[in-house]
C-alpha cells in the first residue's frame, strides 16, 4: 500500500527519510518537491498550515456563502426541517 512521509533534503542534497522508514533494495518511490515557505522553515513538523489560495479566498467566499441567493440555490439539497 502506498505511504506518504515527510523527508528533508540535507546540506549535500541527499534526501533524509525519518528513521522509522525502511526501504527495500530497488523499491520504487515518488518524490514531490514542495515550494519552500517561511512557515515551513520555522517548523517543518507543523501540520497546522493552510494553503495560501484557501486563505486568499476565505473572505470573498465567506461573503458569497452568506447571501440569500446562495441559501435558495442549495435549498433543494437540505433535508426537510
């Protein structure tokens, strides 16, 4: 079963996996390079970060979601009350 783990790149460019990960010889892996952020640099183990696009759209979406037109448009999906 596929497993996703966080790793860091060492000063020499090598990928450093957590000690709890053991790989077999010739095992296939996928590597995703993440964009570096100030928050990630401060605390690599924090899972409390929210994606920037979500933060940027939060105010606009909050205004849109509270309109009466939105309530009416989704009314058919609400259980009878």
